[in-house]
C-alpha cells in the first residue's frame, strides 16, 4: 500500500429513501460551498450507495476519510448527529445480529473487510445522523434538513484542521 494522501468525504445512502439521503445532501452542500470556500487540495467529495467494494475503493489510500450516513435507531431523535472516530488499529466488534441497515453489509463489516485486505483509510471519522423516515420518496424530513448545514460546517472544520495538521 502506498503512503496515504488526500482526503475523501463520502455521503452514504439513497436519496430516494427520504432521510437515508442525508449523506448525499451534505456532500451536495459541501460541493456548493466549495465554489466559494474551496476545500484543501486533494479533498474528494463522493456519494455512495454503501456497497462495500465501492466504499473501499473510494477511501483506499486516503489520509482522512469522513463518512456521513443516516441511522435509524428504535428511539430516534431525528437530526441528532453522532461522531465516531475508530482507532486505525481498533478491533471492531461486528454489529449486533438483527440490526437493520439499508445496505447489504454495514459499515463495521466493511471496515473489517478493508482491514483484512489492507485497504482501509489512515484515519476515519463517521457522522451518523438519526433519521425518522426511510420510506420510498425524496426529500429529507424537516429535522434532518435542518441538520445538513451545521454538519457540513463541522466537516469543513475537520477537513481544514486535518489539512493543516498534515502540512
């Protein structure tokens, strides 16, 4: 594996499953904002449906990867955002059986696969946004729509800080 370079911000989800499109909405806003306030050189913005092979290809060889994805816990507080930074050498526990994901394999399983292949990002930050509705349809619910801009701003700060720290 080559030395990690660049950064990737990956919105996971499906814009045709209501709140499951929050990752894509954040990436779209980051693209719009980058026209006025460019992100550090080498920062790539991607949308992904969560397919493990595509995710691994998008984050492989990055010094920082930021993932934005919706989550749907049983007692959700729509719009609440969780930030998770697994250590690069952490042994991750598999997700509990019976979990519900709109993706074939979940993120933790994809990380296990990437680690076993030596194709994981150098540093990973995951933002999980609690959603209310993942039924068929377009458009985020109001609580998630309100969470998009503050989350995009937070990600811009993460990317800028990482860019300065690696110079």
